[in-house]
C-alpha cells in the first residue's frame, strides 16, 4: 500500500470508527460504486475524502471537484491528501484551480498546499500565481510566513527568471532571506 494511502486510511478509520461503509469503500474495486459516495446525500466527510482520494489516484476525473474542495479545507491533512491525489489525477483543470486557491486572499490561511501543488505540477499558471502570492506575503507583519516560504522555495525549484524581482524583495525579510538566496542561486544568469 502506498504510504500516502496508508496514512489517509489510518486517519479516516479513526474518524469513521467502526463502520461497514468505511470497509466497503476502502475495499471496493468498482470505481462506479466508489464514485456514488461523492454524490449521495448525507455522506460523511471522511467517506467523500476516501473516495475522492482513491478516484484521484486512479485518474478518474469524477474526483476533481471534491478534491479541489478538500484542497481548500481548514484541516491541513485533508489539504495534503487532496494535493497528492490531484497531482496524480492528470486533469488539465487542476493547475488553474490550484492557482485560484493560492492567490485567493480571503483563503490565504489555506494556501500552503495549493502553492506546493503548483510547484509539483509546473504548469504555466504556477510561476505567475506564486509571484502574486509571495508579493502579497511581503507586507509588514504578514502572518502567513509558511505560505511565503513555500512560494520562495517553489520559485527557486522552478528556476524561472520572472521570479527574480520578487525573490530580491524577499531578501529583506529575515524569515525568508536564506531561502531567497538559495532560490536566486538556482535562477539562470
């Protein structure tokens, strides 16, 4: 069993408690049966997450909407599992959705995993979204340093020249300076 799936199933088993539905959704090989849990009314969040993750990893686009909602959830574990599944889903809408979530100032507290997903996808939307998100995080006393740091590291990993100005600005922020130096060193001369 994949480590990410193992971690997810342990966490969700704790949420589900003793549940025949949990065992059935985990064991089924029929993706249509699994997908039904995404649309049936009254399904618990753990069931929707389990099914969306399994469908996403299997490349079934029926998981897309549920995974995007989970990517923007207040629970970081749900965000992380959704990002993992979205990266494997292969849906062309994923980068656009992740960029929208990463740059949404009303939801910036939950932008860490969309930022990391953008870096993993390396889609055309990634660099502009990370630049926008980082620039907003460079305000004095911005409380979202983890998001800013993920942007700096991601821009370094993508080594895109468009990031140079905002990475230079990040040098002035002690919490980001070291990462910004490393990111700038990765950019082409």
